[in-house]
């Protein structure tokens, strides 16, 4: 029987489609036969995530949070949800890429781990280079590098362990980070900003990685799997957003809609206007992840300003009490705002990501031709992400006044370019670079012990 939802390709994520008719099973170890094929639905979902992140970086939605009854807020769907979808798909790809890790021999598992460490290191360095470009976007690639290295020690775990770990990280992580942030008012540093208290706290993204690893172990070529993901993910998203709306005060201050850890990433709920139209005299301004926030000095504590608005003469206990740990922990549970890092955001937006993946798997089964450009774009995610940063750097000054049309036009252009590239060349240049780094770390060559990987 033909499987129109998968096509031959030279990159990951893949399922084993050997000539012997293995029915989608993955061979022991990370190696795979030459005839492995790409699961296009995963690529389409990743392409959507790339398009959404591009829109979020261009700030195409700068008004209120998404409300289904208000069409003017619908563009806000790109904020937060796009990066969460991207993170979930990273876990799915890792599961497909290392499908034999659970039954691998010690030597095979060592090679799998070394390849992931090499790939993660390469992604981390690419992220640093993107940050050096100074495009002003909140670069996620450095954290992705850390996650790949972390995945080197988790891909072999049983599904039950991954489910428990992901649930624990998603439920306990946000309030625990909020508590740590309030008990340590003066904490800070680049390491903490990278993995705990930045735009992308590792507790959230590691939970999504675990969820993706679990999903990637399912038979994604079955219609039933896609339908269950679409229905269950949609119900989880609806329930999570509805519960968040019930538990969140209707007049919540924009300053408190960010992560309870103090992350200044609530731009999706703030009003954005050109800087030359704003009088900032007498205000204190701070820059975080490319976003400039200005506030009255007496409001510094709300924005995590220097000193936190606390008198230096206060005792430690008074300073902690002024942070109101219970309220911060409660907010870390109930917040559904984009990039808030709240438990309900992880639940709702994670459910949304699962539903999108299920829908993409169904679409590619019955109308693959309609989404081939998106699939091609999703097949070169690293290259596409870096090109986005370069485009934003090149034209940010002229696009921010009306970013929607450039977002649509450039997204279509990049999809067309990706389609031509993947059909004529194959892997993207940065995807080839990370694959070579993985090979180098595992001390293998093309056609060596672990084989040539289409990831």
C-alpha cells in the first residue's frame, strides 16, 4: 500500500521505510538503511513554526492577547505558540532520529550520545553567531544546543519515565523557579539567564522536549494517531486557555504578565508604537531580548529593575516578603500569556502544538501537494531561522511600521527558495554543518559504523 504522506528526502525526521516492508519500525541503533523516508507532516508543522516565529520576531501582533471572538487579535497566535511548537518538534525529530536508542548496545548508545552532543554544540555555536548579528530577536538556538546535549542522556529512557519527567518539569518547574526568584532577590548572571530566568526557561522547554520524544515514538504514519493528536491536543488547549482565563484577573497589569521569574518577555501583551513618538524623559529604560521597556523609577520593582525598588537597608526577610512569593508562585501556575512560562501556558500551548502536528499529518496524507513549500521550509530549520535573523537585521528599521506584508512576502519567498534547494541540493548548509559536527564527535565518517544519517 502506498503512503502518500511521506516522500523521499535527505534529511530528518524520518521513519524506517526499508524495502523489506518494516511498517515504519526503526532499526536498532541510530543507523538506518539507505531508503529511509521523511515524515512530511512533521516538516510541515516545523515550517508553520518557522513562519510563526518570523512573525513574532517582526512583531506583527503588538496588541492584546489572542481572543477568538476578536479578529483583530488573531495574529497574536504566533507569539509563544510558534516557539513551543518548534520545541515539541525538536523532541519528535530526536525520537525519530534515535529510534533505536532504547534497544541499542552500549557501544551504539555511546555513538548516539556523542552524535547528539556534537550536534548540540554546533547548534549552540550557531546560536551565539546569530546573537552576535545583533538582530534584536530572542535567539532560541543557544538553549536548543543545551537541550540536544541534555537529550543525549534521555533518548534511551523508557516512555513512562519520559512522561513522568515531562509532567514534573511542566507542573513543578514554573512555581519552583518563581520561588527561587523571590527567595534570591539579587540573583543574576548569563548562565541563569540562559537556562532558568530568560525568555526560554529550561524547565518549560525540557518538558516539551520530553513530550516530543514520547510523541515521536508513536506510529506517525497512521491516521488514527493523527486524529487522536488533533482531538486530544485541541481539547487540552481549549481547557488550558479557558482555565487560565478564569483564574487570571481581568485587569492584570502588563508588567506582571511575564514569567514569575522576572523575565521581561511580555511584549505580546504590551502596546507597541514607534520609538520616535514616545517621550521617555524622566523614565528608566531597560533592554531585554531586543525589547526596550521604560517605566517610572518608583515602578522599578514591577519590571525587575536594579534594586528591585527595595531599600538597601531592608533585611533579607523583608526583601523576600516584598516579592510576595505565594502570589508569584500562583501566577507561575495560572498564567497563559505568551512566554510567561506558566504551567497553564505549557499545558495549553503544548496541547495546541500537538493538535497542529496532528492536523499537519492528516493534511500531508490527503493533500500533500498543497503544503510541499511549507514542508521544504521545515526541512531546513536551522538555515531558515538564521536567514530570518539576517533579514530582520537588514530591514528592521523600515519593516516595523507595517511588518505584516513583509512577513507574508518574505515567508513565501523563503518557502520557494527552500523548495528549490531541497529538490536540487538536499540538506540545508547549516543542517550539513551540524551533521558533520555529529559525525566528528562520534569519530565516524560517511558510510562508517553508524551510517550516513538523513537528519
